[in-house]
């Protein structure tokens, strides 16, 4: 399996790991996790718990851009070195993004979002040239 495909696997795990963190904050704030209506309970979270929910949503949204970027680059026989570098930087930026979201450090979060977005766009463009 190629480095970008391994990065895609890790990228798919990021929102899932964030979801487990959300369970912790639900238990802290509500003393339990409402498995019958988890989205309604998530909407009631405040502070770090609310940021966890937002970080998870953003991680899913970012994955929806990164996955096709990796696949298009691979199918178009993009440069493997560029693809590997951009994929690894994307994963690192998204991990920083999640951490900054939870820590409530908006400038770092925004910069990490920008870096990851540039990486995904680069994967698409590298496939074109």
C-alpha cells in the first residue's frame, strides 16, 4: 500500500478517535452517554465538549476532500514523492487542527486548516500536470 493510502487510512481514523473523546465529555457533563439520541446530547455540550463535536464534524468534512484528492492523484499517476509528502503533511496538519480545536487555540486551528487544504489542492493539481 502506498504512503498516501496509509495516510488516507489514518485520516479515516481521526474523526473516529475524536468521537471517542466526545464520549468522555458527554460522560463528564451529563454523567452518561445517551446512545438513543446522541446527536441531541451532543448539541447540548458546552466548552471543550462542544469543540470536540465541532472538531469531529470538521474532520469528516476534510476527509471528504482529502480522499478524492488522494484517489485522483493515484489514478492520474501523480508524482509519488509529491503525493507522499502532501499526504503526510495533510495528516499532521489535521492532527494539529484537532488538538488546536480542543485546546481552543483558533489561530493555530485556522493555520492547520489552511495547510491541510493546500495539501489537498496540491494533490489534485499534481495529478493534472
